[in-house]
C-alpha cells in the first residue's frame, strides 16, 4: 500500500501572503505530482471545497478525477461552528483520495478547537484516520485524548495521519504513542515544515503493529508550505491490484525542475 499525506494549503503555494489567491495553476502541478507517485491512498489537509480561489470547484474532486480515485471529503468545522458561516473559510476542509472502493466513511468532530474534523476511512484491509490538530497546546492535547478514545475502538490495522501542529516538538506526542501503541513511520524524524527550509516535524503518519513500513520519504517539492510524506506499507490483502511494480520515488533535481515547469 502506498500512502501519501500532504497539507496542500488550498493549493495557494508556499508563501503566506498568497494564501487567498487563485489556486488553479498550482493545483495542476500538485495533480501532476500525485499522479506520478501512483498512490493507493492520499490524505489531503487544507482542501478548498469550492470558494472563489478554485472557481467554485472542489479540489478533492478535481484531484480524484485526475488520479482516477474515489474521494471522501468534509468541511473541517463543526456543524454548529461560527466558521461555517464565514466566506471562504466555510469551504475549507480535508479529504481522502482512494484507489480502491471505500467501504465506509465516518466524520467525527473533536469536542474542542476551531478545526475539529476527523475522517475515518474504512478500506478492505485497513482503517485510516485523518486529522488536523489545533495550534493551541491545551486544545491540541484535548484533541489527542479524544483521538486516543476513538482509535482504541478499532480492532483492525489502522493508520492515523495528519498535520499535528506539534509546535513544542515531538515530545508532545510521546504519551499518545505510548498509550495507543502506534508507531511513527518517520523513524528519522525528518522535518516537513516549512517546505523551503524544513526544520519542524508537524506532519505525521502513525501506524499499528500489523502494518510494516517498507519505505519512507519526504519529497522536496515546492507546491505548499508543507512537504508531503510518502510511505509504502505492507498490509495483508487478498489481492494486490497493482498491475506493475511501482518505481521508487526520486526527489532528484531533474524531477523538481520538471514539476516546476509544468
């Protein structure tokens, strides 16, 4: 199973002052990059569901069509949230793109915080949770407690992925890992933010013991303020639906130059 996690920042690019600009051109670059990696599953953080930035188009649906994948997406604010009534913000959410048919999807919301969405995606062989945790430390720790309660209910192999916003460092997550029994796929703790000079490890893919990591990479691509994470897992499945063996990811300068040119 090849899984990619990517905070695409609404496809507005890596610079903060450009966060409200049109995202069409950069979304095309992201789509080409995702297509080249041939992922089985993509977890997308900060997806525009159809504001003026996208010309009314849902970025998750556009990217799913490019990949030929199924998709699951939702707005990241609770149904009663004030932010659901604010222009542009009310179109912001997270999404999954999946090669295989989605067996079930469930949308949960944390009890605290501005960003509360948890997407639970059930595939044939694994359950995956996608989150974007709060910037505030106290609220973030409450959300981790809620997340622990949620994932302890599953008996199947599981993955927890997302932008954890661990601004105080990775020690914040140590207690969560110890309690849940999950492992960090990023063994070397490679940084993912900011994309131009990464020095913070904000984006995580955590997995249960039944899932074994075969390869891990943080591709250096310039399409967002975050870098993506690309992981190949071994999971017991009845049938491997890949027709050919995948090429290993190459983050060489030639590929970066190509992606910037398209």
